[in-house]
């Protein structure tokens, strides 16, 4: 989910209001993981999937816990 929104959030600064945590999470992860804003979606996904940084994992856990991702998979 975050890797899909990476480009849009970083280039267009899209936000869906105060309750939207995607933008905040992407900015936080970008600083922690030192991922460039123009990184390809597949590489962002790979880096996020293999991270061992606790803060990044905490940011990702929120979405894993609260977003029904099993409905989004093909």
C-alpha cells in the first residue's frame, strides 16, 4: 500500500485529511530508510518488506493491522 502511494505522496503531497496516516508514514519511512523519492515501486516494496528497522516495522504494522489488505490482493 505504501509503495503504491510512494510517488504520489512525494511528488504531489497528496493527503486525505488529518486522519490520513499514509502521508505521515511515507515521510517518516523515507527519512529512516533513506529511500529516494523517485525510487521505483518494486524497489520500495522490496526495501519495506525486508526492513529490520523497528520504527519502520511499527509504521508498517499500523497498516497491516488496520487495513483489510486481504481484500486487495488478487
